[in-house]
C-alpha cells in the first residue's frame, strides 16, 4: 500500500534532514509554555547545585516540594494565629496592665497577619505564593519580638519570662521543619537576623562581648536549622527520584508524564504525542538474556533523548514502550521527528562477545492533541496507531492521516 512507503529501511534521509533544518531554529526557542517540560535534574548522583538552589530542579519537583512546604507552612501559620493571642493571659499575670494591653494589641496584629498568610496559601496554592509567604511568616514574628521587647523594656529583667528573649532562637528552630535549599534557607535566616541585629545594636545597651555571644548563639541555631533543611531536601529528592524515575533508563515514569501532560491543558496549547514500541523485543530477552535487553532499553532511551529537544518530555511508559510529548509541535513536524528517531533506533547496534551484531526497530504511533481532549484520549489514539503499525509489518510510523488513508 502506498501509505507504507515511509518504512524505516526505505526512508529518504535527505528529505527528513532538510525538513528538520527548516524547523530547527524555531524548535530551539523554548517558550514560557514549553518551560513546563524543562528537563529533570541529574538522577545519577546528588549534585551540590541541587541543594544550593532550584535552578536545576524540574517544574514537577518544584511543584511537589512546594506542595509539601505549603502544607506545613499553612499549619504553622494557622496554629500560631490561634495560639499567639491566648498567651495574653500570661502577659496580664507577669506584666503591668499597660504593658500587657500593648502586648495584646501586638499579638492580635501578628495573629491576623499570620491568618491572612495562611488564607493566601489556601486561595492561591502557587509556587509564587509560597515564595512570598515563607519569608513573611518568619519576618513578622521577629518584628513582633522587637516590638514586644520595646514594650517591656522598662520592666525589671527578673520579671520578664525567658520565652521573650528566646523567641528568635525558637523562630529559627521552626525553620528546620521545611525542606529549603541552602540559598532559600540563608534568605530566611537573613530575614530573621536583620531585626535581631537592629534590636541588639540600636536598642539594647550591653557590652560588645554580650552582643557577640548573642550573635554566636543565633548563628549556632541558624546552622542547625540549615542542616536540618538540607537533610530534608536531600531525603525528599531521594524519595522523589525513587518514585518518579525509571531506575534502568533514568527516564521519568508513566505517572509523572501523565501529571505533566495534564498540567499542560491549563495552557490550551498544541502538543503532539509520539509512542514507540520496540519490535519483537521479547525475542531478544529470550534468545540473548535480559542483560542484553536492558542494554537495548538504556541505549534507545539515550537515542530518543538525543534526538528530541530539551523541552520535550520522554518517559518509559512500560516494558519496551516509550512515550514522548512535544509541546507546541504540530502533527506534520512530529511525524518528521518520529521518523528521525525511528531511523536512529534502527541504527543502534549492540555487539555480543562472539561478534554477533544485534539491532532492533520500533513501531511508532504519532498524534496531535485535539481541542478539549484530555491526555488519556491522546494516548489511546497514539496507542491505536502503534498497534496498527505492528499489525501491518512493524518498523512503521503511523499518524492520524496514515490511519485514515488505510481505513478508507
């Protein structure tokens, strides 16, 4: 049949390369939408850069970490917004009515502020919201500390409960609950440290060695909090990798792919899906062993990644099946890319110890997301095209147009 003239061993490589060259410049320009599919950070080792900042983190990991932080941050803000005013009862016991009344007003202001922060996390559960609320949630209690110490500055020291003087260190201890990066943790520490130093230098009249002692104690608590933060972040990364990354091919797994694709619907943009399935892969496992089969899977995963651009997403979908999502890519361009990848797969050779050369081909289904479709519909259609390719000789790339011509 005419529509099978694009069989892998008969493809015109020059035509494919020419078409790729025409689209190369456009595909190298990642847009704001395509950044949704930015590549995942290294999974082979724990890179220090992953702990320092979020620049190398994937969007999906950032969203996962933000969700984890948001839950804890919301609970912390709500807990203290409810409990801070209650401690006014003790203020009226330890302090004169005037100071206790002023403290009550300060506690109410802090309580309302923390409640507003908690509600903002609930109403706008976004990464940007968490990044704004996080420093404010620690800065506001420090401002309350400074105001409180100014209110009770004339009260004899032996009457003031130690909880007031220990408040900055208590705030730092709370910081250890969150899996922050080193840069993020240092920024929050700076937000807490600034009011602390201003108070100690400009308001408290004490010898320099006492100021140095307070700063040293502050840095000690800050260091412990940072260590706890980095430990949590490292553990969260490890658990994330184990649950979302295929240990053999180092590609993302099916669950993450579906999550990323589902999130893309918010943009209402065009994207295409390519589904690859290795032909007669079971024979390789049966005849040459699973070690050779695994070698093929690893090599082909690398081939697919190499042929796609950085903002495309490829996942091991199960067994010998791979799926790639190409954001802002229409069907015709996706077909050219699929042909190119299929040719590269067929050229992948594994040489056995006895000199035998093994190669493999792939059957491929390609489709473009239609308006109002969900990812399940798109994947189902690509899967139908893939199996149509297998039933009609394998080593084929089948798209919507090819399937319609064959069915006519």
